[in-house]
């Protein structure tokens, strides 16, 4: 069972990103503040859920959250700042969008740049595999994943050669074959190794 909070008594936001390992598209992040008494047995790391479950939970999260917001960093920005900084920047943008100011942040993973608001640094804790440990991080992972999937399906309508409607821009064999045959798009991350041949298939992990 996932935990409701890390720091008791604080207004705590969970943060996670989606799309870090993709060859194309923006990286999305979400920040979510849940009620301290919130409970949902179905809520889990987005990678452990079906698409149907994720979208059902998205509605539940948005309906019950104290506050939630998305942050987006484009492929061009990723090429300029590198994917680690871009992922953190997306989380900062998500936190910026919260209608309630958090007093503590819990971040999925082990890397983060301190977030400052009005000259004050908001305390944070990084948690490896936090999306499988804390409700608010799991909620953030679901929002980031589903909204990014929607975005990639829209891009697929414009560029149907890469299978983005089902691979979401990850480096699958189909995606790389599309790049070989049709070249890159304005949404490809040109700083990435787009035509790596040793490992064509990677899991859809965030």
C-alpha cells in the first residue's frame, strides 16, 4: 500500500516526469498535492497500470487533488539543456503551476535541483522508485504519462511514420525504422542517438 505523505503536517507535492527516454516529443512532468487523508488502493506507479486504469485514475486524481499542474519542456529545449536538466525544469514548471504553495516536495528519482519561489527554497526529498511508494508521486506519474500520451497521439496525426500513437516516441524498432526511411521531424531530439542499432527495443519506462 502506498504511503499518503513523507513529511507529516506539511503541504506536500509529489512530482514525476514522463518521456525522459524518448527520441521525440516534449518531456512532461506533473506535481500533485493530495489531501492528507486521501486513500486509493488502485493508485500505483503508472507503469504498473493499464491505459484504461490510468485514464480512470486521472479523472479521480483531478477531482480529488488539493492542487495539480503540468510542466512541459520541448524537444528543442531538451537539445539545448540536456534531458536531465529538462526533466527537472519540467517539474519546476509543474510546481510553478500549482494553485496551492507546497511546503515540501517529494521527487521521483535521485536527482533534483532545489526549487525556489519568491527567493525561498522549498525543501525537497528525492525518492528512488517513489512512484511505487507514495500516493502523490504515483498520481503525478499518471498525470504526466496520460497527458504526454495524448500529446504524442496528436503528433502522430501530423507525422504517422513513427508509430507514436502506440510507442509514444520511445526508441522502438518501428520508430527507428521510421527515422531511417523518412528522416527526422521538428519534434525529434537531435541530441539523442536516434539510429542506435545495438539495442533497438527499449521498455516503455519513464
